[in-house]
C-alpha cells in the first residue's frame, strides 16, 4: 500500500478552529485535532476557561492558542480569525461548536430567548463558516468546515422547539454551503450527536426521568465525548476527502429507535 492509516487521518500542517472550546465537547474536539497533528485555535467568549487546556495541549510548544470570540458578533469573529492567522497560519479546518439551549414549551418560549438562541446556534455558525470560507477562496486553498448539529435537528423532542429548529436549519445550511463551495475544494459536513454525558447534564440523567430517557436509546447508554472522535477525524482529514454535505449521526441508535 502507498499510504498508512495514520497518514490518512493525519492533520499535520493544518490549522483548526474550534468555537465553544471552553465547554466539554469543544475541549474534546480540540484535544482530538491536536493529537492528530493540527495546530488548534481555541475560541470562546471567555479566555480563562481555555487556558489550562491550551497549556496542556501545547506542552510549551506554542503550537496552539486561545482567542476571544463571540460568534454572534461579526467583528469579533473576523478579529479572532485574523489574529489566529497571524500567529498560526490560515485556518483550514473550522468546527462550529458554539451553541446554547432553551428548554421550554413552544407556547412559553420568550421571543428574546428564541432570538438569542438563533443568533448563536445558526447565525453564529454562518458567520464563522463565511469568514473561514471567504479567506480560503481568496487564497485558493481547500478546507473543511464541520458544523455540530444534533439528533434533535432530525427528530422531534418535547420542550426544545427553538434548539431543534436551529439545528435543523444548521443541517440544511450545511448542505447548501457544501453544494456551493465544493468547486472551491471546501468540504462542509455536520455531526449530529445524540445525548452526550457532560457535567452540565449528569445530574439530570441520574434522575428517574433521565434514566427513563436512557432506556429509550437502543444502546441503553449515554454517549461520551470521546465517542465523537471518529466522526470528527473522518470529516476533518483526507480520510473524508470525498465527503461533503453529509450528516454523521453519533447517537447510540437514537434515530432508529422504535416508536
């Protein structure tokens, strides 16, 4: 064979942006990309929660950096991307992971909370994707944009209309961008996680309601952040070179569960 599996998934020489890197999923994404060889830009509204992660990833090498970015503000996105490019090089992998949730029935969703959620989950992902894609097109460089959606963007659940709608729209935007940007060598795909255990939801899943929900997942367990590693590396690396407009569900069989 003329290649190795390690080479196929290698991200050496690549620069990856992870938004929402201060959270559990974003932190894991950053670690995975760094282990595959990428120089990683950790982005979030607050720098402090990302410092320990950056230091752990870098090990004194200076290969990774943190930037302050509010995805709901275009000026903030542009400034952060330009800062990253000046220090590490042009971003050619972008993981749109920033997101917020709203738990309320459709009749009780405050308009201002709906608007705030859409500004982050959908508009923010669009702003980052456009900023990265425009720079890649201008430089005539290929790249990979990975949007973090959700199984709720593909299937209904109670009391999450705003969140589910934002993720469904994100999935459609993924496909639209994939169609338009394929000729520029920019691949756009999405990961749709199921229920992933984090510090934020661990207490809920220990309740009777949480345990009942877990029983409805065919694998009868919650996902771990590491369960997303394979999908992330596939979409970021040359292993997924012929994949664009794809939604990869990582959900323990949630989408194929019976009624």
